[in-house]
């Protein structure tokens, strides 16, 4: 079993590199809600060409698998839904890297990120409204109850720190009103 903070294997080098990122997915949901196990780290990165070379430097082989530069570059240039994986080989822990592209929601997450200290590291977390909306999207795509539990946990624990107007707006913009109604009335 992996230690709960295994995601720091990626965060520490990213912090040293200066690559802009925000943590999303279940890891962020844990900080805004209740602890649970997760099998990967979701991170949104803003990648310039120089950052692609930095990734290989700060996540060196053979300890890490980093895709070839041309693969990362192609994903970073996608206007929407660019994605690649990083893997810490000794543990097989994976980071799903979503590139910012021209997605205004990703840009909003960067502008509204929350910075916290954890185990001596600064973590750049996507805001809770972003995590909730993305989890609504994942719920729509796959129907997994883990997203419902994460959302409800975040609302219970961090509800007073959630900007309800922003949440409502992004629920509308991202088209997840039906999923929100299912979760908020259940």
C-alpha cells in the first residue's frame, strides 16, 4: 500500500521547476473534504516549450516515466482536453496531466487557485468550485459514486468557503445542471 502523500513525489519536483500547475481531482477533493485513498494525481499544467524540457530534468528516468517531448508538445497544443501521463516507476503511482489549452475553465482555476502548505511543500490547489464541476463532469461520463461522495464531502466540510455564485455559473457553463440536481437533492 502506498503512503497517502505519494503525490508529493510529483509536487516537489514541479515546485522546484517553476512549471505552473494546479492540483485537481481526488487529491484536491481530499483537502477540501474527507480523506480517502486515491490511485493517481490529477494536475492541470500550463506548459510552454521550455517547460517540456524541464519536466524531463526534474522527473528523471529511470525513476520517472515522462512521455517523449513531441507527445507532450502535441498534447499541450490541443485547444481542449490535452492529456498525458507521468509515472513514478518504483511505486507505479501515476499523474494524469491535463494541459490548459484554451479552456477558460482551466484559466479560471489558475486565477483562483488556493495555495496551502502541506508537509513542508506549497500545494497549488484548483479552487473547490472547479473540483466540484469537474467531478460532476466525471460523474456524467462514468457514473462513479466516488465523485458523488467527494462532492458531498466537500460541501459538508468546506461549504462555507465555496463561492456559490461562481459554482452555479460554472455548473451552467459546463452543462452539468442535471448531474448537480441529482447530487444536491440526493
